[in-house]
C-alpha cells in the first residue's frame, strides 16, 4: 500500500510544478523549443550573479528593472556550469559555444563566460522575462496563501515593488536549480525528465487540486505525443525519456495514454522528487523572509 505523502509536500510539488511548466512554455517560445539551451543560459546567468544574493546591499543597488553592469558579473567556466546542471561537460560545451555564436554569452577567456546585460533587456527577452517575473510573484503569493511562505514582517518590506524585480529573477534562477536537484541526482540532465513528469501529473488532474491527487482510475491520461507538443519538445526525445520513467515506476502506460500513478510517490525516486520540490520551496521562503520581499500588487 503506498504511503500517504503529507499535504505540504503535495502542495509544494503541485504549485512549483505548475510554475516550472509555465516557465518552460515561455522559454520554449523564446528558444524555439530548445529547453536545454535556455537551461544552460539560465544556469550561467545564475552563477554570474550568485554573489549578489549574498550581499543585501548589492541586491538593493541592483534590484530594479535594469540588470547589474557586466563588470559585476563573475565569469563561469563550462565545467562549473556542467556540474551545476549535472550535465556532461561535452554537452554543456556544445550549448555554450552555440550561445557564444549568437552573442548570448561573452567569452572572457580562461575565466569563463558571462551573460551580458544586453541579453536581458532586448525586446524579445523582455517579452519572456516580464511574464516570468509575474509568474514568480504569482507562485510566491500562492505559496503564501497556502501557508508555506510567511508574510513579510510587520515593520515593512525591505524590497518594495520598485526594487524587487531583479531579486525575484535571481531567486527564480536558484529555485529552478534547487527544484531540479532531485532529478539531477538520478538523471542527466534531470531537467527534461522533471518537465515531462510534471506535465503528465498536471494533465492527469484536470481539477488542479493542490493536495488530493485523483485516484489512478480518475486520472486523465495523456499521450507521449501530446506531452511533446505541450512542451515543444521533439516526440522522440519525450518517448525516450518516458521509457525510462516507466521503467522506474514513475509513469504507467494506459490504453489512452500515460499517468503518474499514486504508487510513483511511494518509490524512492518519487519521494525524493516531492521532498526536493518542498526543500526548494523552503529555501525560497527563507530568502523571501530574509529580504522581506513585498508580494503585494
């Protein structure tokens, strides 16, 4: 008999999965379905500015609409990026070189690579960045409403609406990496596996309950092909990943498509996925509290 997971774990997983899927939809449009290229760029950007999160004053200085100057970015090597994504170095190198060719990265020599500020403010980037920011604020509000993220202290927020933009986007980069950590521990790269699994879970439950997932018989199956279309991924890529997810007990094939069975969350991998999503949320909540971010309208 599968063990029942706690409401907090289920709520964290459902809310964050919905957010990750919205993020994937946005970057899928920006990068023409090449999610791994978006992931590599996001990872290098996150590492470029990770030191800013450690310094509240720098976050205040560079928390507004304009990104920090390139001089504030710390270069990242291919090896560092590959380790952060649990991705083979040769794969990371291939994507990095493509990003350099399109001027999305600047080669700083032996020091590594940076994502230049210009890459974050052109019209096409803002078309994805602004909705991504709004989606992150929505996620934080929903987590707050669920009692998972605490409300700001009564003495007022440190980060109001005028200076929270870049901070929230930095927290997004960290959160995405944390959310993937459980997948990266057993899959390489784990991002696509997590994305496919989350898409199937979401499709299975048309009511969108945060806590009470439907019984297996009540779930709405989704085909691998439909999943590929929804994620803008090549069908063969999705089918290949689905086979492994089936072998691990995380997905089951029914006559009309795929479901994520209740038993999936009782497996070691399933429990790690739920725990990983919840841990990512707790870390995010800690940062929101630390910086007293105002989540108001």
